[in-house]
C-alpha cells in the first residue's frame, strides 16, 4: 500500500508502520464503535498514514469535521477528537461536549492530541469544565510524516512565520522531538552540521534530549551518517524563484497538498468513441503524485523542457509493448502478454494523465513550440508571455542585472494589478539579490503596493521586513555577487535535457541551499568559510558518540547517507536538485530530505501575510 | 530421572503437572479458613486478613503480609471498617476495599499510603462484592453494591469513577471484569459498560444449560469460562464469538474458585475449578483431572499456570511445556530426548553414547536437540533436572561448529537468578522489579548486573527506588541525605532526581527537594515540582531551558494567576522566550493585554501595527481614523517615517472617499487608492480622479495605464486618442496597441502602431496581425530573434514572405 516508501536507501515505511501501529493501539484502547471528529487540517497528513479502511477495521463508523455547536448524531459508543493542541479548538470541543450532555444517550469522549499533548489545552478544557468528561486524553506523536521514499515533512504550515516573525520556537521543539523519534528507529546520527539560528537551537535541544536519556543507548546500526540542519533564512532566494522542474511547476501553478493535486478537468475528459462530449466533468480532477507511479518518478524532477521528450519516448515504448500482441502466436505467448496487460494499461493511463498535465503547464509556460511532435501546437498567448517575462526578470535579478533600481517590469505588473503575491515575490527577490534596497527604491515599491492593493498591506510589508525578505541596504557593499560567484549560483550553460549540474532545476540558477549541501559533502565547508560568514546565523558541527560496535564498516564504494533538514520549508525544485546529487555517480552521497513544510514562493509569502483575505487576486 | 513424569496427568493431548514450590514458612493456627486472602501474580506477596467479619465490635482482625514462601513481612491489627476484598496493584501495593466503598492503600511493608472512595452513593448501600483487576491502564477496581449497582475505576492512579447503568431486574448472579463488566442474571449474560447494558449470547450455550453462577476470565483477558447451576462449564473466547468446549462437571454446587490455567503457546487452555474437597482441571476434551484436597486452598492465576496455596504448602499447577513433553515423554525419540540419553550413557562411559549421537546427527537434528534441552531446562523447577538438561546441551554443543551460545548462556544466567530468588528467604519474586519493591537492594543490583540488564532499566531503577526510600528517613539531616543520594546515584543514566525530590517534598522536606532538584538534568522534569513548591521563577527558567513551549505556557499561565500584573510583566521581561510566547497567546486570546505588553516594552513599531489592525475592526469611520492617528504617532515614535506617512495617506484617502460617498453615493469607502481612481474614471469623475493622482503623487506610468484601460473599456476612442496626444506617453505606445486589441478594435489599434518605438515595432505589428509590416520592421532591424518570432507566425503558404524572412535571417546570422 505504501511500497514506494521502502524503495529508497532508507526504508521510510518503518516510520509509517510505527505510526500506524500506534494509531491502532490508541483506537483499540477505546473499546466499541466510534466516531472520529477531525481537526480538518489533520485529515490530509493522516491520509498518508492510514486510509479509512484501517480506521474501519478498528470500529470507526463515522467521521465528522470539528465545528462548533452540537455534534451530529451517530449511534456509536465513543467520540474521539483528533486535534492539534490549539486553544481555539479546545473551545469548540467544549461546546460540542456541552451540547451533548443534554441528549439522553451519553457517549464516551476521548481526545487524541497530534502531535503532542498540551498542558495549556488541558487547562483550558478544565476551565471550561469539560476535562473530566474525557475518558482518555492521549497524544499521537506524528512529527515527521513520510511523503515519499526520500521525503519527510511535518506539514507545519506556520513554522517559518513563528520562528522568524514571532520568536515562537514551538515548531523547533517538535522538530527536535521528531529527529529523536527518527533516531530511535534508524539509529543515532553520528554527525550533525548546521547553519542558522534555528539549526543551532534544534541541535542544542537534540543534544540535550540525548543527554537526558543518557544510558538508553540506541543499539541500532545508524542508517544516516550525517544530519544537516539548514535554516530557511540562510537561503531566502531559492523559494522566491519560479521552479522549473515538472513537479515544481505543477506546484507553482496548481499547488500540491499532501501529495495530491487538483487540476482543471477539461483535459481529462474521457474520450470514448461514439460518445458525445456534452457532459464535461466539472469537478476538479484529483491526482496523487508520488514515486509509486513509475512514470512520474521518472519525470518529476526533470526540467520541464525535457519532459516532452521523455513523454514521447515513453509513448513509443508503450505502444510498442501493445503491438507485441501481434507477435504473440502460441498460447503461452498470449498468456504472457495478457498477464502484463494490467501493468501496461496502468502505464498507458499514467502517460495520458501526465501528457494532459504537461499540456496544461505548457499552455502557461511555453513560448517555444517544442511540443509539436505530440500534436500540440504552441501559440503565443499572453499567459505564456507573462510567464516568460517574469522568468526573464527573475533571471536578471539572480545574475545581478540592475538590481539597484526600480524595475520597469515590476512597475508594469503593479499597474496591471497582477496578483499581489507575485509582486511581493519579485520585490523580495530583488531585495535579496541586492542585499537590501536603497531607501528610495524600497519606499517607491512599498508606496506602489499600498496605493494599488490597499493600505492594510502595511502589516504584510512590515512582516516581510522583519523576516529579512525586504531590507533596507545598510552597508554600501552588496555581498550577493560574492556569494553567487563563490558558490557558482549561476551557470550560464545549464543543460536542461541532460543535466550535469543542479542549476538545471531553475534553468541556470543553482539553489543556494543545495549548493551548501553539495559543498559540505565535498570539499567541506572549510573551503567556503568567508561565504558562510556572510550568510545569517552560526554554522557548526557536532558529533554524537556511538556505542562501541555500531561504527559502520563501510564497503568500498558504498554511499554515505545524509539527512538534510530544512527548517522553515523546502521547495520541490530543491528536492529535485538533491535527488539529482544522490543520483550522480561520483557524488558518493545519498540524500533524504526532511522539512517543516513543503512550500513554494506563493504559499510561503502567503504564510507571512496579515489579513491575506482582503488581498486581491 | 525415570520418574520425572510421575506427576504428569494426561488431559486430552496435553499433560498437566503439579509441582511443589514451597513448604510454607508460616504457621497459621486456623489454616486459611475464614480468611480473606490475596496473592499478587508473578509470585508476588500474600496478604491475609483473619476474620474480616467481626464477631464483636471490639475484636480487631489481624492483617498479615507474607512473601510467597510464607516469610512474614508485616502484621498489624486492622482498625478500620469491615473489609470486603483485598487485592494487589501492579506495583505491589495492597488495596483493602471496605464495605463503605473506601479503599485503603498500603505498601508491601504494611505502612499506610493513601485512600480513596468508590463514590458517595456506595456509603448508603454497602459494597457487596469487589474485584481488583489489571489492565493496560494500570490497576483497576470494580465494585457492586447491595442494590446491584456497579461502579468501575479503570486506573486507581488516575481515578475516574464510572457508575454503570442499572442492570435489568436489579439483580445478578455472577460477574467478571472484561470489556466493561460481564454479568449474568440467571441464564442471561450481559455486558455492562458506561453507557448501556447489552445482552449477549455465548455461542453454543443453550438455555437448557441453566443459570450462570460463576464466571472467570483468563490472565490475558482472551478467554472466558462460565459455570452453570446444572454443572456445565462453557469455555470460549472473551469476545463471545467462538466456543471452545462445554464440559459436564457433574457438580451442581458452584465452585469456590474457577481459574484459567494456560501458558503462552498453550496447546489447549483449560480451567481449574475448586470445591471444598476437590480440585478439577477441565479443558477442551471431555476428560477431567481430579485431585482431592485436604485443606482449604486459594488459587492464584499466573501467566503460565495456577498457584495453589494452602496452609501447609504451595504448588504450581501447569500444562507441561511441549518441549519438556518431547524430552521426557516415555519412549520419546525427539532429538532432545536422545541427546539427554546420549549424555547419560557418556557419563557411564558407555559406547551407546555414540550410537545415540549418531542417530541424532544422521537426521541432522543436533542443533535442534541442544535447543530443546536448553529450553526445557528453563521450564524446570528442580535444579537437578535443570543441571542434567544443561549438561546434555553443553555436551551436544561440542559436536556443533557454528552454534550460537547465546541462548545457552542467557538461560544459565537466568536460571541462576531464578533459583537464587526462589530461595525460601527471598520467596519466589520473579523479576528484578519485584526484588526492588521488597527492598532487597543489594541483591537486586547484583541481579541487574549479572543479567546484564542495561543500566537505565536495571541498576538505575533500583537506585531510584532506594533513594526514594532514603529521603523518607526522618532521622537524617537534609545535608546528609542529599550527600548520600548524590554519592550513590551520581549521574547514573535514567535516574530521575525530580522523582526523588518529589518524594522528599511529599514527606514535607522542601529544602531537601530543592537540593535534589539541582542534580536533575532534565529541566522539563523539574518544572511541575517547582511549581508545586511555589518556586515559580525558577520553574520558568527551567521550562525555557527545556525548549518545550507547552511547558513554558503552563508556567506562564500559572504565574499570571499567582502574581500581580506588574510583577508578572517584569518576570516575563527577563525571559524573552516566555514573553514572545505570551504575546502569541495574547494575539489569539487577549488583544488588550497585547497592547499593554508593547507599551511596557516601548515597542512603538508593534504598537502602531496593533492600532492599524484594530482600526480594521472598527465600523465607524471616526473611531477608525482616531486609531489610525494613534498608529501614526506610534510609527513616528518608532522613527518609521515611511509607515507614518503611508498611514496618514490612508487617513486622507478615507476622508476623501467618505466625502465623495456622501456627495455622489460613489461607494468608495475601503477601496485602495488605485481602485478608487478606477471607480472614479468609470463613473466619469475624471476631475476627481486627476485630483487623487496629483494629491497622492501617483507615478505617471501607473496613472496612464489606468486611464488607458478605463477609456478602452468604456470604448471612448476619441477621448483615448486625445489622451495619447496630451503628452509623450510614459508607458510607450505598444500598450495602446495591445489594450485596443484586447477590446477587439483593430482599426484603433493600428493608429498607434506607427508611434511605437523601433524596438517594439515588430511586436506591435504582430499584435495587430500585420505580418508584412512585422516582417519589414524585423528585416530593417536585422534582429534574428525578432525574425524568428515573425517566421514562427508566418503561414507556410506565403512562400514569398518566407523566402524574404529566411534570407534576412541568414544575413543577420552571418553578421
């Protein structure tokens, strides 16, 4: 069911199984039939751990969404609330419980806090006078959720905002706890590297937790050799740039949530012969995206410009496979062919889906008719032109062209009332690439934004300044060019079809975060001390003692494994770049990626906005 | 050795054996008659209350506690009320359940710990029967009153009383704790839980079987046995889905006790029933084993059998483990049996040893033979039998090359420990924890070290328990105890100093507690106790140190209720982490407090933001403006000139909008400046729009775009042309072309093509669909990218144009 989690170097299914086991144990504690009342935010992440069938096996008969008022009637013995530990949710629960008491058949109440029990919340329930109504109050420690064979996320949406705007380190505590759980399952990680304030804090907490449990020595042979903790604010630039990998673009344009994407249905209409296409589906098409799908695993991390060729190659292979039936003469051959049919049909429908998605994306992105051979012709539509212009400006910023003056394209976009988030992304990018903007330029942009989109956005602008995305140039020296050159952040001749460097994921720009990771593996951070000093926060190295006998005896040519943890979020393009590094033959390193949240520039900026509901789209 | 099977009794496929464990050390004058007896499982201690029902108010029954071998541990006269039931908790504490529903808790050594009540209503109608049971939650208590009301507490350490609904007919005949309360009333069986009383039917038990008068659940809660007044015993799974067997015991009186007797991997679970003079083992088959009884006995269900305690001795009745059967069964040819035989012959220096060995090796079963002997040794009680089995295993091992000695070594080790603790003086406690609770500290530590139990599970726990007792010694000074504890415990992994400190505090020694807390490495652990001891400042810094934000919140809420506001704020000020968390809390819950916090810190920037946010919550314009004015003042104090000015602008705009709304009913209030101008233009209020443009110093470019779009939308083409000529367009003229095309007005668009700068001319021509023009412009500019753009649009039919373009492209490329 979740086989794709176990394909990788590290079997992340162990983590999932551990989570499932714990869930089953909790459900069995509440004997009898039950209904679950969900904190809506949790349903997505839970879907990755357990399907409804598992819940059903354990007598879960009904599911409701948590909302105020009276609970829907259900003839069950137990009502279980699955909630995050948040005060506002406690008030709703209290309301639910109160209105329940008036009815005649009482049901047993339970609470399952995800990911952690909170005294504050229990106190609130007590104040509300309902704490005693709960038979069980438990916690379900679900910090790191496996999203794919090499990807873990906490899906903690507000982590970046909390850390950098509000000085609230709750997410970091959960991160440290999550890493302890991970180490309990996969062995102590002997080496920890980090860059940034939050990274330092997490490492400190981990080391403290280890001390506190001294003696409970972990006897598991370490799976990970290294842990690298990276603050998102060390690399503010990368998520701002438009991702150009297939998966990255799907996320940029349609948004991927908990491994699913919702797409406009038109291109997915079932074209059956003789059937009039009168009833086009109106519901968005929902597709699951992960490496369990062979074709997707193959193309997800390619630069979008290389996806067309890959799809047409696949189309040829599949149709050739179907042609095989003509060669099948003997009964045995036919039997063999038939046995392969389901697999082939799955491949064919997967190909159809991705061809449709690629067409959708291409309509928006492409100005060049590289798609012709699939029978689709590109046309010069304004959406694609806008995309192209936007990209051009991004690339100018990243290469340091005219970053110190007001940019006409941004001005035009404001005048055209393009979405505010797009403007904020571009202005922030310019600011980051120029190590801050001159007072005049910054004020100009800010005024333009306030006058066009409304003065309420002054709060958002203040937030962006606090997070360092918008900045007043303080020192006269702009150190971005030095960073760019030392870390080779811009590669002129990025090869999109057959990449030889990570810069292919942004068609030229090599994500800073991933470069830092790459340099750490070889030749080591000592070679870039100067640049590291220019980036915010301390960099450090810690070692965790392993019990004797657990030191790995490495086979010749065996790769090392690094867990890269992005505190504050990571983009799909960065993940693609790390996967590319894992696959490079001479890198000698495999990467597993973990993060507080999977994000892109839009969702990221959104999380930093105040009153985003009044924002014009 | 031949008579090892002498005490085996066949029952169906399996054998049962009754082994004597001890001759009891105790000397009970009246035997077990008229006694309440409770023995803890896992060879735990035995509690005895003589004559619980007082003959006269002045007579005091005696409560006695013995080890499993009958060594006296404690004895004292019972001064409290009449006791209905005794029971042991999972941590070997004695529960005495009284008639009035109160439950008194004593430790193993008979000292009183605490008490709790099973509810007020029990006071009136006394407890008729009670049961102590163990579940994943801990130790629970169930009672039933004379008026047939059941009350349940699943965990006495986290007491939640659950009064169960009334039972049908208000009467019952037998009860058991299993998935709630299982209860019978005549032939009917019910499951009683917090919400309802549900009738259930055991599969295959007809009404003709009679009334259920006794029932019993197995040690693992998986199986259920029912006994009816016709002498039938039904067994099945406890979820009542399968039946295992039904046996006619031919006894019509209900048994005094009925206990399951099975072992993990049991071949056939069976039930032991006890009457006054008879003990019967009944199982799946229709046979039974019967033992006569001379003395009154008590049965204790264990994980792997049943202990039978009488005044004279103690026996263990269990199913003979399969591996022992295979080895010792008469004429057995199992590899283990042959190996044992081979070793015996070898000791006699007989060549038969070789024959036996050969036979095992021919079947390549030697490994299996060794494994069997080792395993069987672990199951035997008699140390001579253990020895001969282990010697045989060791002998067999010599002929194996790559056999892992691990099982052999650990079995030897475990047996030595088990034999040591089975010594009469100690009395059968099986696990090291039980050793610890009995305060055999040195022995317990030795056992832990010997068994190589990891420190944090073994020695540390022993030390913790020792230290907890140590702090209760009243004759020693705080200093002396703290030093003694520190020396012994040091920084042994996994020892919780806060646990020890809590014990000290419980005994009324707060100073000692503080001293001990200092040694605690886990800051989080210290917090609850520090709060309890009212050391809140210290608690706060420890909470911050732990990184656990929930803990910080907890201390902060506590502080808030304990301190006056000024002190509270001052305390927070010294703890920035706590302060930011409290701010977060206020943002969601107490906006007013948030303001006070910013005020206290002179954080003008945040104050200003606060007022801006607040202004949006206001409906009336005046209050909104006044809040914004406060924001302006705060921004100024924060030296944030830009924000101050922007906010002033906002106020100006609001006033303007209000004025126009009043005058013209334009509905502008709340729109952005841009949207306001847009609306004004749409309404034809050009003058007012221009006024805003000047007053708010809107950049030309943006205003031109705005006006251009607005005019095109309203199709005021003449106005547009006039506008285009008013001065040189700051946005160029391509914009005019494109906007006209968007409104599908090609002729108008064409008017502006000639005005477009040369750089954009190709684009302009293309936009209006003039290929020739585009081609001319591109050829003139000799730009290959532009040529390519035109080429891409050029239809294949227009050969002439294609040729021209291709030639130009070739020329451009050459250059």
